[in-house]
């Protein structure tokens, strides 16, 4: 049976089932780095995925790193149009842990198609307002906190001392979901994967490994 886990920061990721095989040892690259037989071997893991919209068919850029039949993580960047590149610090940690992971660029950003169709995309100012420090757009009174208790999959909520999101509120969210864990980054800000890297990645990798091994929840 597959078990899904949710990594909840600005991004959402998913990781696979709890059944064996375990991630390959960090010292063995033969299985993890073997791209033979994969349809993305020629491009080093890159695929352009066609998506059909009311405005036509466009292509979204993705890139796979590594092989692991049990643990696969999708890295979803913020935006709109932020791009995957600010998440490339994962390259320094996930391969050592044997985690298969995927980069992705939203439609309209970086390597993905950028059609001149604003109706196709998560638009910042109407939704949020002109600043992260004070919501004034359509999201100002958008509240889904009552739905947190419906989240049943294992969930990691990450808070950082200097983030624009209150870490105490993030901790509260971790207790509202059914199977939550809270990770606090004492030196982190909005991009704790850079300014509190050890705390961030130690916690994220441990969470993924615990879910995969059936140690959490």
C-alpha cells in the first residue's frame, strides 16, 4: 500500500510508499545514478511535458534526479513564475540520502513555455496585493484553517525564526493535521534551505526516511 507524505513550506512535495526497497546507500551510485532504460537518459533526466489548456497545448519543463522506486519527491516552487532554480540546494543533500526527486517549472516560468495568456496562471498582485508584508488582494480573507484536520497523510510543517510566516502559527498547523511533525529552523528565514541549511535538510531528510520506513506517524 502506498503511503504519501506532504512537505509543507512554501512548497509541497510528495514521497512514496513505506515498503522496501530502502534508499540505496550513499556510497553506492550504481543503482541511484543508473539512467539506462529510462526515456529521459539522453537529456539527463529532463522532460518537456505537454499540457492541454483551453488556450492550446503547451509544454512544462521537468527534471528527474536519481532512481529510487520507493521514495520520489516533487519540488514545487513558489510563484507565479519563480522557477525551480532557487531549490537547487537539494542537489547537495537528496542524492546522498538516495532520494529520487523532480524539479519543475510552472507554465510561464524559466524553461517551460511562456505563452502570452495571463488567464492560464497562481497572478500575484490581484491575489496577494503588492507586498508579502500585508495581504490586500483576494487572499486577504481566504481561510482554509478548518480544513487542516482533513489532511490525513504524514505532513511536515517547517517554521523559521525570521520568516514572514509566523513560526508559532506554522507549529499550530502541524498540530491541526492528523499526522503532523514540526521542524523549526532557528537561523532561517523565508528560504531556510539556504540560511539554515543543516537544520532544514536534516529535518526534511529524516522526515522522508521515517515515513518511508514506517516510523512516522
